């Protein structure tokens, strides 16, 4: 959603949904890399995407260790 519309101009409920969607931070980072305008900030983008990646890696490693062959 934030790929098409600026986040500060969105209504409150939609703005909350955009902030909870991790893909918004990836789109924001890509937009910032291409034209220099970040909605959330480069540090926030890296923190959210890195944190989500670490959490998903930990869950995947845990579930993989539980596989019985």
C-alpha cells in the first residue's frame, strides 16, 4: 500500500496496517535506494527487516531440528 501512496497522507487505520506490514519496509528501502526519499528511515527499514529475518530463521531452524526421518 505504501508503494503507491505516501504513508503520512493515509487515514489512521490504513496507516497502522502499513506499519504492521513488513513488506512496507522493504518497499520503503527500495524506494529510498532509488530516489532518496524514505518514509520510515533507513535504520528502521534495516531493523524491521533484519529482525523479521532473524525471527523467521530461528523458527525455521527450530522446526527443521524437529523433523524425523
